[in-house]
């Protein structure tokens, strides 16, 4: 995944890095390379065009032109814009006020609709709901059998739609809703026939189902391996049937998934889940920022390192890392770090961009209020060199002196010292040492 | 089968009226503008950046600055046809007892394509036997069994959860005992990044080779025409594990053009052999590079 696309981007970024400023001319060349990279990721040609235009407008504004670090701005703009298009935040499923909520699944043949029905049923089971799977697909051979077997696997009852029933669909669907209501099934997950989207007949059928059932969700199931055509089918389903959300399938493959960007761009509907395999639990909530990273091929941690690389003196960072490992961390180092953090952006933001579980657990305890960084810096500056080396000597008298010198209350001096000692304690923990050694080296 | 014309099926994307309009529309454009437009058409058809650039380079060399649209488009068509017809796309069923295996990722249309091949060759008078070696996906067995009933062609079924290689082993015995002419094997769809499942294909192929000399005669990659640049990676992986003799391009009756096969032919030296253009058993075409290219650039 990191391969060609990120090579292209990195090439593009380097091109910018060599320049003191972004000019219209070198910007054009860099954008051309980003454009190619996105096309290789299967983002639709027209979507790429719009995307590049947006980036161009944003990057060429005054602030960026006067910036000392054009690379950083361009990376940020590209990633922010990608994340923005993919959806600013993760969205949950909609349920109706009056049960049963109907989830209607639509999409092309072979996109993974029926398997996704099973995954969605399993997901809502975990929400303590009681789903019912129904196939409204009478065209494909064994479509009913497939839903029946999936229902059995998930220990759900099976409601069969026979040919007779579907010959009077209005009645069949009303009966179905009544059945669900009387037995307390909610949601009703309706699988529909997949066909190629040029099919008017299918669209009419889907419209009818939608009008009769007034679904809480009309979910478009899209294959992440789709190329340029992703735009056309998603748009058509959106225009003809009206979609409410999207599930992206087959992300366990190694396609870069540019289709995600295409589908969201043309429909304006959020991606809510992703499918990652054939088993029913291989199903996850969609995270726009992760998808942006996947399309760009840059991990969160990579960009964090890059940030640190730019802002911090690499040697100093190495020295700090060495001291952290050896637990020789002093208040002087603490202050240096505070200064660097100010340059890098908010500390909590940095901590947030790291995973919270596993070896990183406990790091959040070291969280520092961003506003306090400035005060802490002042407090440490009011200490003598001996105090900074060996804070244990700071007694009540020294505390009062430091408070006066920095213009901060004594209580804050106490807080700082407590936090510093807490941090030192944390650093002694093997978890933190492991975390440190897991970080990539800061200098090349 | 030959009665269906790809262009008839694709009339939405190809009209002679449109051709005339195109010529008129391009009458005052210079070569570079025309080349830009054609590149865009190729990218939108999933040909991919590197193949498009390569082909456009050749187009530049072979055309003159003064050339107009019809001439430039003609050179482009010839260029792509040259690539696509490099390797013979004959379907090799010369052996008395031929074995054909279909492989590919999930949802590509393997089972439907298998039924189409079964129908075509049984219409030609061959004794065809199908085997449902997908023992994983819900109702895969039933799906092929229903096809068998519809087409009146026997199907060997397996148990869900059984080792597909053992199902195929049994099918091979039955194939020999029945003295059938053609054995068509439907395998389970698999994403090419799943090493275990890819190794399963390796094993299946070994079993077939061990049981019948020279078999399998054909191993086709079932590729959905709407697949983007991942198509080449898929083909490369299947070639590595199951081996491939060609590509069966499915769902070409939609709006997708299937341009990603160009890089497969070029880089992996594999021919495209069949094209699927519908859901019925008769919706099968032998691949024609001329018609494919005309549809691609329309």
C-alpha cells in the first residue's frame, strides 16, 4: 500500500521541499504528480480534477505563500481535504422511531451485498437488536438459499419470499412488515437484486420497495476495488433510488480504495462501515481519517514523525530519547521539550494521534493542558540550575521564590513538580520503555 | 453464440451517429488537444496511467502533427489492438478429456461464467461435467446445482466446509468414469492477499495435474470489467499461485470498459479469451480485440 502511490506523493513533496516558497509554477508540477497518484489509486478522473482545483486554491493563498514550510502546508491541505471529502466524522446507523426500522441494501452484482447483509445483522445483534434478513432477489439463482444459510449461521429465523408472494409485491411487503411488527423484529434487513446499473427495470423495482417500506437506511454497497466506473453506478443509484449511506467492501484486499473518494464525492453520503473479509465479524466502523491515510499511503505515526522531524532539532530529540531511555530526564529537559511541543502543535493532539491501547496505554496520564505549557516554561525558567537538575531540593521556601519569579501561584509550581515526578515514574515503567523503542528513529 | 455482436450489446456506448458528431466536433482541434482527450478517455476506461502513457507515446511517434481526429483515433485503435492480440486467445480443448478451472476474487461472476461455458460447449455436442468446489460461501453449491438443472448438465457437489481439493479429486474420478469430454471447475472466490486461500489453489492445481496428464488445460481468471488498477495485482497473484492461461472478462454489458486488462496482457503476457455480457447462459462471447477497442474508446 505504501508503494507507488506514496512514492509519487513523496516525490511531489520533495519537489516542494526544495523550494523556499510555493509558486504557481512549482505548485502546478507538484499537483500534477499528486493528480497522477490519485488516478493510480482509482479515484475518478473528474473527482481528481475537482480535488486538485480545491488544493490549488487553498495552497496558493497568502498564508501558505509566506510560510517557511510549504511542504507541511501541502501535506496538511491534501490530507485535510481528503478527510473532509470522506466525511468529517464517523456516523452511526439511523433507526426509525416506530419499529421495524428497514435497512434496504442496494448495489451492483458481486459487490458483496448479501454477505454484507449478514455482517450488518451480526452488528445489530451486538446492539441488542433482533434483526430479520429477507431477500427480495428473485432473479439470481439460490439467492433465497444464501440468505437462509446466513440466517441459520447467525441463529436467526428465515422469512422466505416466494415467487407467488413477489408477484404481488405490495401485499408481500406489507405482510412482511406486519410479521416483523408482531414478532418484534427490528431492524428488517432487505437484500435486493444486484444488476448492472443500466437496468431501468431494477431501478423501478427498488423505487417501489423504497416507497412501500420507507426505509430508515438505504445502504449502497460499493466494492473498494472498483475503478473509474464507481462514480457512475453510485450516482445512478443515488439519483434513481436515493441513498442514505454507504458500506465499502473487500477492503481486506490491497486496492488503494480510491473508489471510496469517488463514491462519497458524487453522492455526498457518508460511508458508515467497511467489510474486511468473508466472515460475518469482519466488519468495522468506517474512519474517514484512516481511509484518507490509506489512499495517501501515509500512516498517522509517519506524519507525526515527519512533524517532529521538521520542528525539533533532530540531535536534540535523539539526546532526549536517550535520556528518556536511561531515565535521566530532568526539569531542564522537560522545559526544552515544552518549547518543542509549542512548535509542534498541541500536545494532546500529538497524544491523540497515537493509538490508545496496548503499549501506549497510560500515556494519556501524562497528558498536559496545552495552555499550561507557557506557564510551566516560565516556572522552570525561574528555577536555579541546581533545582532543575535535582528538583528534590525544592522546598517550601524555594517554591515561594519560584512562584514570585514566574508570576504564577505556588499551587501551580506544586502541580508542575507533581506532574514531573509522575512522568518520571511513568518512564520507569517497562511499557513506556517499550513504547520508546517502538518509535522510529527521528533522524535519517 | 456468434450471433450476438458485442457492439449490439454495447449500443449504448457506441453509435455511428456519435462517430460523425465526434469527427465534426474535433475538426478544428490540433493533435495535442486530441491526444489529451483520448488520454482522458483511456484513463476513464481504467487503462491506467502507465499503460496510457506508453500507448500515447507510440501514438505521438506514429502520427503526424497535421493529422486529424479520425486518423489519430485509428492509429490509437491499431496500437491497442496490437497489444491485445499479441498472444493467441484460442481456448485449448484439444485433449479428449479437458479440464478447465475458473479462479478469481469474490463477486467476479465465476459461477455464472462457468454456466455459460458449460452451456456453450454442451451445445457444441461435448459431454460436460461441472463441479462446485466452492464449499465456503453460503448457497454456492445450490447456485451451481440450479444452473445444472436449468441447463441439464450434471454437477458434482461437495459438502460445505469440505476441502475443495478433495471435492475436485472425487470429481476427477467421476469425470474419468463417465468418460466426459470437459470438466469445468468452479472454485470459491478469494481475495488475492489471503495467502492460505491462494495456497489452497496451488494444492488444487497439483491434484489435477497428478490425476490427469496435461491438465488443467485452461485456468481462467474471472475479472469484473469494473475493476480498477488492482486488476493487474490480482492477475499477478493468481498467476503465481494457481497459474493462468487467460482472462475471462465479465460484466462488460455495463458502463465499465474493462481497460485494466490492457496492462494484464502487456505485463503478464496473458490473452483475454472470453467476454461475459449478461446474466443468461447464452451471454458469452469469444474475445475480439477490434470490438473491445472500439467500445473502449467510444
